[in-house]
C-alpha cells in the first residue's frame, strides 16, 4: 500500500470514528513539524505544547483544513538540546514538513531556527524568552509567539519597585542565553545593575546537580537578600523552590521571572505561595478580562485533558492557528509569502489584540505580573489549579524594546539592522 493510500485510509477511519465531514480527505495532508522537549528539564512544557497543537489541528481539520487540505503533525523530541533540535529540523524537513515550531529553550529555538532558515522553512518559537531570539540572533524565518525577557522584566519591575526599591537583591541564574538576558533585563529595570551589591550565582544548564543548586541557594541565603530572583525554569526551578522552602528564606520575596502552570503544579502551591513572576498568558486571563474565544479554548482544553492549559499550550495552539491564517490569507505555503502575510499583522485569539512586529518578528502582546495564591485558595478551585493572581499588566507596546533599542543591540552584536 503506498504512503498516499495509507494516509487516505487513516483519514477515512478517523473521520468515520469522529463523525467528521471528509471533504478534504482525498487531498494530500499539509505536514507541520513540532520540535519540543518530551524528555529532560522541560518535558512538562513539551507535553503542554503537544496538547495545544493537537487541539488546534483537530479544530482546523474539522473546519475543513487549510486550502482544502487536512493538517498532519509530526513530532520530534529536542530534549532541550540544541544539537539534537537541529537534527530534528532536518528529519522533519526531509519528512515533508512545511512549517516548524516548538521548543522550551531559547538555545534550542535559536539553533533550530537557523537550520530551518537554511531549509527554507519558517520556525515559530513557543517558550523562548531570551532577548537574543528576536534580538541579536533574530532572522527573517524565525517568529517568536511568546514575550521575551525584556518584556517580562518590565512588567515585573513595575510591581517590585513599588515595594522593593533600593532593597537588596540576589540572583540565581541558569547559565545559558535565556538566563543571562533575563538577569540582565531584571537588573536593568530594578536598578540592581551593581553585581557587587546585588550578588549572583550561575547554575549549570541543563545538568546542575542537587548539590550545586543547594550550594548556590545557601550562598544566596548567607547574603541576606530582601529579594531572591530565581532565573531558573522547568525542573531546575521546581528543585530550587523546594530547597528554598527547606532553607527558610523568611521575609524574603521570591521572584521567578517566567512562570508556567506546569512549573507551579510540580513544585506545589504550598511551596510556591507568594512567589511573584510574569506570564504572557494564563488560563484565567480570558475569564478575568472577558475574552470569549480564550474562554472557549480553556473550556475545550479542560474537557479534553482534565487540566487547565498552560502558556505553553496556548502558545502552540496560537502558532498553528496563526500559520493557518497566514496561509489562507496569502493562498500560499511559500515561506516568503507567509513572511509577508505575518509581518505587521494584528489579530485577536486567546486574549486582546496581538501583533507580529515587522522589524524583529517579536509578537507584541499584553504581558502580566502575577502572584501565586495561597494554597487554600488554589485548592478551592475544582481542578486545584487556580494559581495565578494577576497583579499588573502592560501593553506590548509599553513592554517591548523600541526599534532604536533593538537596532542598538544588533549594532553591538555586529548584526545587520534589518532581518536577513
């Protein structure tokens, strides 16, 4: 049986099982490739991305597909390893993928995006918060759906400065591109640039041992900070927060610049209560601000997976829809045509208006500062996942770097002042 007949047979069986209208079943599927962590430090974020992507695919296919063709998803495990992610790009491209997306590591997104450009494919970053992704390493074939470290730090600083201006900070930071740019952004907006006053310790990524984490956090404890900033993500953040809880950082405000539902759930609400951080989206944003399409997404996601969607899931879901929309508007699968359709395009999907900024391909969107609720409030929720109290927000235009700031960063890195 040929590959084409096999795909047709699978589609017919799926349609019969799900009761779908199979008007596009005779058409060759359009293949998308997702390059995400199923193992390693960020595996939980990878799971959420897959769930969000599959939900978007199913909805689009039920509505008739794209250009009259169904979508098909191929997956590869990056394990948050840049070299492995680059190999995945080649495998997915060789398998016929027309667009690539995913990742929960900025090093992965940058490396995979560069290889995707060489293969003539667009790459959409999901969880990639380093400023470098759309800054010094930005390029024409790479789009970032999430916010970046600069935007997160700006909305956080607006809250922290009200209570902790001129206080003593200490940073514990993952030693790679996201960690470096996040710490730098936080220092810039909180006025804690002097590392001699506001100390820091770097944590190896992704291979830090529990001993190394404990030693770094004991060093932080000995410095007697009033604000402890954990520039850690995924499993490293979870382990670090448990150690923080054990060491007893009394009367210290813990800040985790980038939070996700999966991370908070793994650490537990008792450990995370009171922690302040930033998010580009959380499941209660549509509920709190009345975004009907976002509420529908949350409801459908909960019905299917019995959990609220994290920002990882929302990002993957949005990317699939935005790519499909660009294809529909341009009538083309060609990457250059899609770049033209995306640059400067504004839309509303899961929250208020978002825009794919033309000069750097950063997604401009409202960003939120949050505080983790007390355990009793979390457990009162039917799914025991009502973690995030929204304590502040900034528009994308107010939070993001300006063109002039972006060009200054590119110039300092010896990069052209226009994406190539």
